[in-house]
């Protein structure tokens, strides 16, 4: 079984959506329905029920681990974003590479974002706001 790497927020959100869809109450309802619907002449083996309980426990443990890892990822990303203030960063905007100084860091539902202060072709200040940290291609001292 191949394990896919976590490349971005969208994958994490997809995983949390799947995990939040299945709760312990859902398993209990399914379990009780299965008990009610079983054939009294051929009841389900106790080992099968224990295996299902073990699988659910493993699923719940995996869900909790994913939540904790997501919190750690957000903390690391936040720390990384704050450490970028005052540094020069490069990103792509409008198909062009733009280099500018990181002047602020923000946090929104999609993750950590930065604002860059750069100069346009005429020498005027240009501000790029809400650039996701993941979109920065290079960081300079």
C-alpha cells in the first residue's frame, strides 16, 4: 500500500472531511443495524465483531493522529512565516517572477500568508498581499 505525501492544505482538508464524516456514533448505529439484521440461524462470528471493533479503533486513532499532525503543521508554518519578516522572497505573480521584502505575515483558513513589498518597472512601490508561504520559490537573507 503506497502512502501519498502531504503536499498542501487541500489534501489535509480532504482527509479531515473524510474523518469527520465517520464518527463513533455512526459505527454504533451500523453495528446495531448489523446485529438486528443478522440471521438468527447463522449469527455472525464473535471474532468478526471484534475485528470490526479493532478496525474502528484503528480508524479513530488515525483520525486523532491526523488532527494532531495538522496542528503541528500549522504551528511550523506559522513559525516559518514569522521568521520571514524582513527577508527578501521571490514568488510568481501574473506569470512573472517578483522579488520583494516580506513586510507582514497573516494567518487565514488556507494557512500562513505573507505580504511582499516590491518595486514595479517605474520604481513605484508594489504590494503583493496574501501570498501563501508555499508559493514562495526562494528566500534571501
